[in-house]
C-alpha cells in the first residue's frame, strides 16, 4: 500500500538549512495544479519559501501547456516558490539547474541510466521519467519563480497507453521509494542548487549538464511554431540556450515555445 503524503514527515526529513528557509509546506489531497495553486497565492504576496504537494492533480501542466498525467497516490508533484536574485536574462538556466538537482536525488537512490533532455525533461533510458516546469512571475529581480517538479513513481498500463509516448517510472527500475522522503530530498536539493545558481549562474553547472545531455551529438529537429530546424545538437551555452549545428551554421534557441526531438539517423 502506498504511504499517504504527510507534511510533518516531509518537514522532519528536511535538512536544517532548508527548514530555516521554509515558510509553509502544504499537502493537498486534490488540486488542479500545484504550480497554479502557488501562482494564485503570488497574486497577493511573496511565495519565497512556500512549498505545496498533492496526492492528485486534476489539471497538472507541463511545458507549453501540455497535461501531466498521473494516478492518485502513485507519483510526485511538488511546487516550490523561490525568489531568485539574478538578472532576468539569466533565469532561463534555472530549469536546467533544477533538472540537475533532481538527477542528484535520483543518483542517491541508486538509479542508473538517468539523463536530461533540454530544457526540462528527466529521462530514464528512452522514457520520460519526469519534468521541470519553471514559471517566472514579474519582470524585475529578485524574480519570484515557481519551480514545479513531477516524477513518475509508478505507472500502470492504462496510464501509459493514455499518455501515448515513451514514459518511465521509478518502479520500472525496481525502486520502491517513500514519497515523503523523496519529496523532502527534492525540496532540499532544489533549494540548495537554486542558491548555488544565484551565486554562480548556470555556467558553473554547464559541464555537468552536458555530461547528462541525452541529445549530445545527435541529429535533432527543433520546432518553433510552424518553423522546423534540423541539425546536430552541440550542447548548451553558458546561459542554458540550446546550440544546434545546421547547414547554415550554428543556431541557438531559448526554451520559450521551442520543442526538441531526436531524429533517427540513417545507417551508412
């Protein structure tokens, strides 16, 4: 039986530095979206230090408005409010840094074959294990941001079929996790990595991110609205933009409304 989420257990598992930053931690039985919940709170006040998680999201969102599917009591969805004191032109790298924080947690669980797909997907082999959704509020530093993290702990066949794309769950690797401990670890690492991002920017994290890039050196297609650009993925810039080598030269893309997929290469 899956253990219920418990705010006291999550808080007790946090390190002292994270607890001193934390203002409130809410566990909700059911909500439309944890990110949307924090966004509503942000209309009337600061959200730095606010954390919310839920057993079930009725309208969980991914990047570019995509839905995030998950069964009640099986997966992890947590949103973290943070005030990030960096120039707004550099906030884009935060999504990549949070991805590294998630991988760090998974590495401590002993999970292998974990990689990162630019800009915000957590991959297990060829399947999407989870994702990061960063929402920037306001247009002046320190920027209020909502950091949403979703991870698949277990997925039944019905849910996999409904998603209709390659997905993965921790259970696929034989991992049985305590979700309260997992959420505490995610909140702590995201807080730690975000603080380091404020101090050093994405550049300090760039080599580590490149080492986990699942598209490194692969043929890719970048979609931006109706436009399609194909080329070879070179990696990312020091501020987190995607670098692609095309026939016309190197092109960079920021996350925005861009999507990325690998192209199957023909055998020579």
